[in-house]
């Protein structure tokens, strides 16, 4: 008998279970970052805290469209992508608190860590540099005739670097299985996009290298997923490098220490009303793909998981000073 809750098939290739899992990752990303803000204010976070508030939708949707074996390279606002690829909240918390038990044993901070088995690469801080690195990885996929795809994220600011241009050009010319996700979030630190470039659409930069380039509403989770999936499969089937510009907005400053005085209250309010998670909840609720109970169950699970992870990470020790010289090349 047909359930009243599943009146229509979920979009594209997503099952109801997938839709709820996407909700889990969206909410987990936001809640984990909120918890990190608490820890930051208590002086327990070492270094800066970079939020993805308002951008969780595109980060989760693009990575969710990948397949096992594909590799992505996140930036500081792609906690959501790393969680989708299997990074654990406790690892992220340990990393932000620079604990000995963290993936980098307290040597690196925030989400600068790797797990190639799970399919995410640690980022190089220098903007744009991950594009040629990921082009190299995509080149190995092509040379070994593996049907794998690389995904690399760049911000509007990162697109002004030489490394970005060299990397995209190389990937385009070599027809590499790479998807470049351009996060147009309005700002690079305090520089607005119109002071960064004269192109009308950031996807025009991809077109200038002769690659298929699209723009999507980055706060519409299912639209991002659908297009990302198409581009990933086009790259996988030999059609070469693809670019996806996701139009979104950075609702926090560059990091917690940035008072974001250059972002107007009207602009912030406008984008708060265009929240990707709120929109997703309405979409799946209105379509009958999830009940308030389904979502509450997921919220409780997240609350429990984060609270356990915080307890564990907080009780772990900081590294001993002497350990700093271990694992150093010279
Ligand atoms: C080559 C280089 N220049 C400057 C910086 C310092 N920096 C780090 S993040 C950032 C802004 C990045 O903006 P964008 O690429 O738009 O990404 P967003 O922060 O908006 O996600 C800057 C200037 C850097 N890491 N690398």
C-alpha cells in the first residue's frame, strides 16, 4: 500500500533514505560548527575558526553527488564535504583543539587534514594551489584508465591566483576528469566579488578555457546535487573538466575574529531568509519525503553524537613539547 508520506518519487536518483541522510549532513555541519564556536569562546580552540554558515547546502550537495573512489579537495568552508566523505566529528574537534589524538597530532589545525582512503585530501593554505594538485590527481586517474573523478573547491578570491589559471588550463587541455566547484559567496575576506573580477558570471572564467561551465543557486540543495551529479558523470565518461559555480553567501566573517563590518545588515538579513537548510527542510517536508518526526530523530542523534565527541576530544591531552621534533624531515 502506498504510504501517505511518499506521494511522489524523490528527485533524480535519490531515495528517501538519501534525502534524510543529506539532512543529517547539513544539520551535522551546522551543529558541529556551532559547538566549535562555544569552544572557541571558551578559549579551547587553537587558531582561527572558519564557519560555513549559509554555505552548508552546496558543500554537502556537491560532495554527496560523488561516488566511492572519487577524491575531493576541500577548503576551509567545506567541513560539510569532509563529513559526507566520512570525516568524524571527533577528529574535527581534536584537530581544532590541536590534541595529540588529532589526525595531524596537533601539528596542523582546523580542517587541514587528510584521509585518502575516505577520499579527501588535506588542503594547502595557498589559495588556488589545490587546482593544479587535483589536476595532477585527475591525470593519474586518466593515465590508469580508472573511472574516478576529482572535485576541487575554489572561492571567488582563489580564482584570481595564477595557480588557479594554470591548473584549470592544464585540466582543460588534458581533458581531465575534474569538477571545479566555484563557491561564489560574495566575499574574499573583505573584498566583494565586483572588486575581484570584471566578468559577469564566474563561470565565464571556465568557458574562457573551453570547459563546460554552469551556474546554479547554491542554496537550493537538490538543484546543486542534480547538476553536480550530471557534471561528475560527464567528467567520468571522458567529457573532460567541468565547472560548477554555486551562488551562495558567506553569512559570517572570514573567521570568528572578523567583525564583518563590511557586510550590511540588509544583505545579511536577505541571505538569512534564503537559508539552505530551511529551504531544504521545507522542500522535503512539503513534498512529503520527510515528517517532522524523521527530522527530530536525526536532530537528537546529532546532539548525542556531538556531545560524546566533545567529551572525548576535551579529555584528550595536548601534545608534549618534545614531540614537536618527531616526524620532521630536516
Ligand atoms: C595565495 C594566497 N593569498 C592570500 C591568502 C590569505 N587568505 C586566506 S583565505 C582568503 C580569502 C579567500 O577568499 P575566497 O577564495 O573567496 O574563499 P572564501 O573565504 O570566500 O570561502 C585569503 C585572502 C592565502 N591563503 N593564499
